[in-house]
């Protein structure tokens, strides 16, 4: 609609048609002189005037030989009282406007026959919302068309069926020969939209036009209104072009909506009138009209993001002459709203040998890092441990598994978590670790932490499984546990750092039939070492059977040999049980393995895992 307020309008050789309200609105004292133009198929007034100023609208076509309706004598588009509309043209563009809901038609073309479809006003009685529908396809047929002329087709689409969970309401449009007029198109569910299609001469060459509105997805095919009109001759046969400027190729997108922008050009032509964005999901391309097309050729489309996956974007544009540009391939983008797997094995301890004010934080990478999906790790800290009380204290790159917090106050409780941020910006939060304190290690301290307790050793095939209860760490300065091995019970070697929190460990690569002793010592941030807890002798054997039962509460590896499940074994949520190649797992009567966390059991062709 053209709105003219407090101004003067001079217009000649224009068309005002297919507007949802008025063709031209002249108000607030404005004046207008509109001649040699056409008004037809506007759902409100063709020309509205509020009585201020003056309006001359002579020598115009009003969509019917009898002239305008309203203040006029005929049945064409409505004109306001006081407008000088005479003389008017008695011929002009041939057209037919079909309101699908009530099955009414106006214009100079024959009304279409409804071959297939049922009328409904369930979403409203307005022409934009009353519909024809069918569970398979709606079929209309026009007859008596001029076989030497070409026609433009304008369609109002709207479908309020709630089909978001199944991919939306998608349909295409074919003619009587099955030729595609438009490809898969996702119909709007909130605001009706007017679409323009240029019919090829082959669609009407017999004098008959059949329109098949075919359901591709959703519950039914629908159409609200159809305007068929004779095409003007513009002398413009060159199609416009359009380019997507953002997003760029390879970008990751998350959230519910993404903004797509671009530019359209029709150099030397009649001008771009519409732009569409196509989304290729690998099966077909669905086309959507852009949200806004600006006078400088730039455009915007707010894309409602589909499910996670890879999508290729296309764009195409149409000019006033009806020329439709060839779809131009744009960027391939990744939609990802699934959070990454969080970092694992988070731990924190007082800085070693420092003067206080620091805590060392360590973790294992997110499993998604091996796929190149992690952009960064964000280290967060809280003094309460509440999930909403954390704030960022540092950000590190993928491949980094430690961070030093140099902003602590000695003796204050701190809680930590590490967040894996993927390439789309999604967050995978680790479990919370704490409380931890920092200590001034320049203050003399010669007392090591208390030893671990309950150290046990279970023999397997070329391996020993150790388990224990960690130190009570009453001074809260424990930083590591050290495992040493002996073959005589007195000479120790092969010290291995186990970390602060481990409570089990599998020693592999042992010789069956030999005796071994094991010692675990604990170390504090002042480098004091405990005397250690010893277990042994214990002898690995090829015939050893390891009996397991109960809950697995920490990441566990079944490294080798035979594991006998006595009763039940439950892998708790957030915990990974890894079964190495060659392991044999057998179940006793009523035995079962319940996985609430993660099971990683990958055998090989030469060393299968046997259950």
C-alpha cells in the first residue's frame, strides 16, 4: 500500500494490486494526481481519501469495465467519495482473484473450478486466513485463458496446523502436466504471505490451467487466495542475481534463530521485487521468502533453525518483469544445539611450594575435543558451590588440561568447574570439585598427609588391580598419590603419579607367576611424603578370575583377564567403564550389568571382548 500523509503524489502508469488493505491511502490533507494506472484485486479500497486536499484519479482501470465500486458506479476496486475518477478505462489487465475460503471470484477471467478441496474458516474469515484444504492436494482449474498470453500467479499461503514437531507444513505446486511451478515451500503458521510465480507459456498453452497444491509434509495441503493475471510486457528478459553475505561457509550456529543476510541486483532491469532463501538438508531444498528486502538491494532472513545437522543455503530473486534468477549456492553451515561432552576427572589442589594465593586445577579433555569440536575451556569458580554462583576466572585453548588460579585467599573454600565450549557456543559443564583451599607453603611444614587406608590387590592375567580409601587429608594440603612397585618387598621403583583423587589403579605388563608388592605414598604442597601403605605379595596368573559386583562410582578400566559378575554391577551416571580388548566377562546366576553412565567396550579382530 502507498501511504501519503501531508504530501502531494503524482503517479502515472502504475499498478496497484493484490494488497491486503488499500492500494493507495491519501490522508491528512494530502493531494494526489494518479492517471493511466490500474487498481485491481486490493482487499480494501483501491484508492482511499480522507477528504483533505484533492484527488484526481482519471483514466484508470479499476478492475472491471463498469468502473470502481464504493463512490463509483461499478463493481471494481473501491474508491472514496469525492475522488475525481471519471473518465475511467473500461479495459485493462485481465485478472481473476479467487478467495478460496468462500469460493468467490472477481475479475475478468473465468472463476476456477474446485476439482479437489474443502472450504474452511477455522482460522478466520479474512481472505488471508479462510482456506481450501485437502489431506493430499488441493486442485483448481482455470479455463478460457488466452493461449498467446503469459500469466503471473500470486498466492496467499497460510497454514496454522501445529506441525513443528514433524518438520512443518511443506508443499509444492505443479501444473496439469506435472511441471513444477514452485518447489518445496514451508508455509507460514503465524502471518499469511503473498508469493509471486511466473507461469511458463506451456502451463496455459491449451487455454486451461490446472494448479495442484501438493502436500509434502504436515497434515494437509492448503491455499488461501489465488490471483491470476495477465503478464505485462516489460522488455526485460534478464534475471536478477543475489548473494548471501552472512553467515560464512563452515560456521556453527546454535539457538532457535539465525540471521541470514545478502544483496540482490537487477542491473539495468525492472528491479528486484522478491528474494527467497533455500535450505538444503541433503534431501531437498525448501524455499522461504526473506524477512526484509531494502531499497538498496540488501536483505535479511531470520531463519528458524532446524535440528542439528549440516545445511547448505541458497538464494534466488525475482524482478518486476517476473524473471526468476538461477539459485545461487551459498555457505554450508552446521546447526548444533547439543551441548558438548563435559571435561572429565576434574581435580584441584593447593599450589606446590609457593607462598600461597594459588590453586592448581586439572582435568581430562572433553571427548568431543578429539573430533575438533571444542573451541575453548572456561574455568569457573565459586565460594559456595551453588550452581548459580560460579564466575569465570580464565579461558584456555583446546589441548590444555590445567589452569593456575592465582587469585585465591589462603584458607578460603573454593569450588571449581570447567566448561567445554564447542564451536557453536554450546556449553558442557563438568561436575563441581571442592572445597579446596590455598596455603602459604613458606611457613615451615614437615608433617605429611595421613596415608591411604584399606589398600587391597586383586590378581589378574598379567595385571594387578589395586583399590584403597584415600587419605583423610586433615590439613587439606594433599596434592598427589605416588605408586611404587617392588619384587622383594623392600626395594621400590617405578614411581607413578596417580593424582589426588584416584582410589583404584590397574597395574599391567606384569609377569604371571612372579610376586609383587605395591606401596602408595601421599604428598602435600610442601613436598612432604608419607611413609606409605603397602600390600603384597600378590601374584598375577593367567587363570585368575576377578570378581566384581555393586556400583561403579568412578571411571574404571577392566584391563585384562576374566571378570566374574557376581549379582549385579551398576555403572553410575557420569561414570565410564572401559573394557579392554581380550577381556572375558562372565555372569553368575542372575548376574547383570546395568549402564547408567557410559560403557566403552571395543574389541579387535585378534582380541575380541567375550561376554
